[in-house]
């Protein structure tokens, strides 16, 4: 999934986190998408800390990876993603029918 401002909700996300951080995350997502086939061979189904085309750390436990990454980069943004064949589809279900 490439981040794009074509979606109105992403515009509000950019406003929340700032355009510089949003641009960083968008760039990392693009590099991650380009490297996906290689990552599927080396880190299938793992969560990776990915920066500028390089896996800096990985783990099957997303929380453990997040905590390690946050310890090393407490004041900086970072990109974590799970290496899957394709990004999961976001589905929102509601018990309310109208």
C-alpha cells in the first residue's frame, strides 16, 4: 500500500504528523514495496524495521520490534511493516445497519 494524498483521510493524517514525517513514511513505503519480492525470500511474514532499502532489525513479534526500535530512535520517526505477499485489506465492520 503506497501512501497517497489522494485519499481524504490521509490528508488529515499528514496534518497530524506533519508533512516532513509523512513524506519520510511515504518514501519508505515506496522503497519497501520495491524490495518486497526480495524481502519475501529473506524475512517472510516477519515484521521489519526498514529504512532506505535496508532491514535494520526484524522480529516475528511486532511489539518486541517496536520497543527495540523506539529505544534506538526515541525522538525520530521509523518505518515498520510486515513482509507479506500483498498488504492486507482493511475491513471495517459495524453492528449498525441503516
